[in-house]
């Protein structure tokens, strides 16, 4: 089976993933991971043999030599493994050799997170713009920081009841893994969102089913990303949208929020994921506790 055959089967797999109602983000990640492997096979004269662990091992080793981090390697590996298992289940291959490939080690590094000063600077840059987009961006990024909402989750919010300013709650209808969850936000964010809702009623896309709208209707991830980068640059902060969620998790622990509740709010199943995000806060809290204990002696 050559790379051309594999690319055709990749298209079939993506159709199967969509039928299983995998999120667009997941489908995109899987598609990208497998395509990178097939492109590497073409460039290096390797057969894309899913029954043999050799090509996958050499591909991962090459990526590691290029300096890719453990989390990225693991994401690429997960995509290729899932594809191989589908091929096996569909009787397209007789064995999935990738199951004999060890999972890449992920370094225990805390994801980059926005500090409280940085988020305030970004929100200040939004507030300086008195137009609709300034009002929207201030509300949007404040909500993402407070409620630990992912970018794709925010873009998917519906105007029909997903954000409740009175109760200060937000509904994520389909988070990672297809799970629904509820989160909450501060009174300051509620004021910003309420201001956005009033401005939205006067917007030309007020009838759009999406809660967050832009010039062409419902906001998309590229639109969100461009808006965030524009505001961050205006604030003199080098950052990316995912740093809002990481910063919100750190802030949660600094404010005394429990790790157990953080799992529910952020939509994580594994406490290790929460601990990885809040590593910096946990260290600072531990040092503060140690000082109190020593001062009490």
C-alpha cells in the first residue's frame, strides 16, 4: 500500500470521525498528524507501512531531532495510532505495528500562562477601542480567563441561553471529548458581557445564532485569534489565546479555588492535567504555607 492509497483511506477515516461527531478541532488535529507522517514518508522514501513499527519510530525520532516538544510529538503519535487502529478495525491492514511504538515522553512543564497584570493590560487595550469590536473583545477575553473556556468552545456558544449574565454562568455544550459543562465568571466580567450584549442588539448580525459575532456573522477561530493578537500587541504582551485558559487556571488556585472544582470548571478528567496547568501557583502556595508554618514556631 503506497502513500496515495493511504491518503484515500485518510479521507475515509475523516468521514468516519465526523460521523462519530468528533469535534472539528479533533478532526483537524488527526488529519494534520497523519498528513505530516505521509509527507515525511514521501520525502524520505519510506513506505507508509502501518503494520511495521519502524517507519513510525524513525518519523518520531526525526521530529525529536528537529526540536519538537514532547506534547507535540505525543499529539502526532496519537493521530497516527488512532488512524492505524481504524485501518485495523476496517480490515484494511492485518496488524497495527504502531502499537509496539512507545508513547513519546511529555516533559512536566507548565503551559505558558498570562499573569493578572498581562490580562489587565490586554483588557485595557480592548477598552481603549470604544467601538463594537473593542467592547466584544474585552468581554470575550475576560470571559475566557475567568471561565477557562477554550477558543473553539467560545466560538461555538449560542445566543440562545449559553451565557447568563444574571447568574454569571456560561454553558459549554460540547467541550473536549463531547462533554457538556458549566462554568462561572466574575462580576467584573458580567459587566463587560452585559455591555457586549447591549451592543450586540444593535449589530447588523444581531439575528445570528452565534453569541459572539463579527463583521461577517458568527465569530470563527481565525477571527478570535486575529483579535487577540491585535489586542496583545497593543498591550505590549507576547501571548496566544490558549494562555488565557492557562492563566485562568493559575489565578483560580491563587484565589484559593480547589483543584477538585477546577477539574469541573475547566472540563478536565485527570487531576494531573490540572496540576500541570497550575504548577506555578502550586509552588507559590506551598512556599506561602511553609512561611506561615515557620513563622508560627
